[in-house]
């Protein structure tokens, strides 16, 4: 299965040079398609606003792996499913009314710099978006310290709803690929034998609506974004990239069918 998926991805993405392109010209897409990748821009308590932070690439937490991860995931969705994708990934904030045009939002590194800082309008908009059927995927944060920072700030969105851990037999792991639960997908130059901080196992957690639908999917101690971004890096193992696409596509299909 790994080699089969890798071959399909190779056909879709081509070469590492193609991955580095700023636009997706190697796939068929529909400008009014069913899916576009929307990355959430957010503030943290330690830094405010757009590009310019303490990370090595000069960007804040929300911009890690951008735009390569987003572009590659669109390529993967286009080639591995029948979902029609739009061409260019976009960036929106929660206080932007355009989030209601998209069923699937993605954010990552939510435990860095003291956690996310949400304005009253962002909280109100996000709550309404999720209750109206939207889906938020949270990725790439590690360990109890980052979890505590995230939970403290994000609890403002749904103070009356608990975060529950998903069992490996939850339907989200079988919506497209038949998987046996969460996977630890490591960053480049790491492996899955241990976590980046004090937790050595990946887990998925969720906030549910009144009907049991997952509104917020929290991918803890795993980094799908690196799996997408480094699909064709010569030193990034294929099995990690495969897991990143399989999980990501499962989450997307769940979001679009529930």
C-alpha cells in the first residue's frame, strides 16, 4: 500500500522542483470546486499579527510549512480522490466572514508563544461557523505544556463543551482509507519512536456538536503538515508522507459528508 500510494503521489506531484512552485499548474481543478485549502492566521499571546516571529524562517507559528504543505495536500486530494479542488490555497482569520464559504479550515502550532489569542469577534465567528456545520483541523503541537496553552485559550470558544479523545474505531479513521487510528507523523530529521516533547504517542481529540459530529479535530503529537511539505524530500521517509495524506484525506471526506 505504501508503494502504491507513493506512486500515485509521484504521478500527481512529479518532482521536488514542481513541489516548490507557487501555483498548482500540474492538476486539473475547478475555480468553483468543492474544496480549497484554507489556513487560519491567528495571533498568539507572545506575538501579534502577520509575518515576523521567532521561527527560523522569519514567520509566526501559523505560517509554518506554508505554502508548500497546503499546495501538496491539494495535489494529493486531486489525484487520490474525486474531489475537485481549487488552485491556490488561501489564508483567512476567524473574524473574516469568508470562512463561511469553506467547509474545512486548518491551523497548526497552536501551543507556541503562550497559545492562541482570540478576539471577541473571532470567538463569535468561529463558534457560529462550527455550529453551522464547519470543520476545523488543528495540527502540529506537542506535549502537555503546549496542550495546556492551547486549551486555556481555545476553551473560550465552547466553554460548555469538553474535549474528548477519539477511539481508534471512530468512523473518521475509515471514511476513505481504513486506518487503525492516529499516527505520529514526525517533522523532518526526526522519527516516530518518540515525541518532540514529553508525550511519546499521537492522539486525536475532538469537540462535538449536539449530534455527535466532530466540529474540531485536534491532531496532538503529530505533524501532518511536515508530511505534506516534505513529500519528496530525499531524507523524509515515504511512510510518514503516506500517513499524512491518508489521515488528511479521511478528515477532509468526513468534513464534507457530515
